[in-house]
C-alpha cells in the first residue's frame, strides 16, 4: 500500500504487525531530535489521540504504558503522522522535563558506533535512581 485507504476507519487504515502492534517514533517538536522508539497497539493509539499524551504498549510488562507514569517525564503529543505504508507512526511531541530515556538522558539514542564499540555520547541529565524511587 502506498497511501492509506481513506475509506477505512483511521485505525483500520494502519498496518499492524502479527501481534497487533505498530512501531512509534517520538520526535521532539522543536529540535527535531528523535527521542525514542516504542510500540503501540490500538488501545494505546486511541488513548494517545483522546488524551493528547503518549501512551505505548509495553511488551515486557504486557500492558499499556503511559509515558511518564513513573518518571514524571510524559510526552504531550503535538501531531501524529503515519508513513506511506501505514506501518510506522511518527509522534511530534513536547517532552516533559526534557528526559525521554530511562537512563536519565534526553534521548534513548545516546549510543554512537565508534569503530566497533557503542559509546555513550550524551550526558545523563538526571540520575535514574532519583527518577525511579520505587
């Protein structure tokens, strides 16, 4: 499919994987930096649209994950776009607190391949022990 079928319900127009998930990329609305990549199911996307806050599907916990529910670092959704195949979503977001990663960094994409090693190149903005006090 090169274009989403406008005759379908907006959720049905998307291409969900065999587990009912779709890849979702969160990008800072101002800087354009990619902050994270996660999964959404239909319920997560529906709640995201309804609430205006990013909600993902946690594959490890097998439940909805409301970004920031533990850390306080939620994501206010500015816009949602689908790619031409309808199998990836791009969320333009305002990252609350400036930290998207559970490691206390701005972005989950902080590792850079240097030679044959992955090297952390972004600073930790807040110690995860201070963020997750459970």
